[in-house]
């Protein structure tokens, strides 16, 4: 069995336990223990094993799991803007009788 832990690497936050597949411009990492860091997007202090980093830069600016999720949501729904009008029409057709 190989016991070389150096291959896992590390981020500015801590030692990497697991790398997830990149999504968009961000890649999520799970660290070997709970880490404290300040999210580079929302600027809030976080305590988590999970932190994401931009794939086009060295892993020095941690992004919290919440902002990572928001980025992915924005990617998948941001392109299509026509649904809002349809919903408006549906709501006005429903009468709110008590
Ligand atoms: Zn954040």
C-alpha cells in the first residue's frame, strides 16, 4: 500500500482530503479536518471541511460552499429570462378567493 500523503496536496486553507470535479470556474475541495477561513466572495468567516477555489488560479482564495452553490445555480438559470413573464400571467389568472 502506498502511504504517500504528499500526493493529496494542500490549499491555502489546509491539507486536501478529496478533490471534487470542477464545475464552471470553481473546484470544490474537502480538507482533512474542519478549517477556518474567510470566503473570498461573501467575506464571511467559515468553519468547514469544504472550500472551493478558482480553477484558473493557485488555490489561495477560498470560496465557501454556499457561494460555490450559488455560482452553479447562476450558471444554470442565468441564461434564460423568459420564464418570469409566463409566471406573472399564471398568477394573475388565479383568483385568491377565501
Ligand atoms: Zn461565501
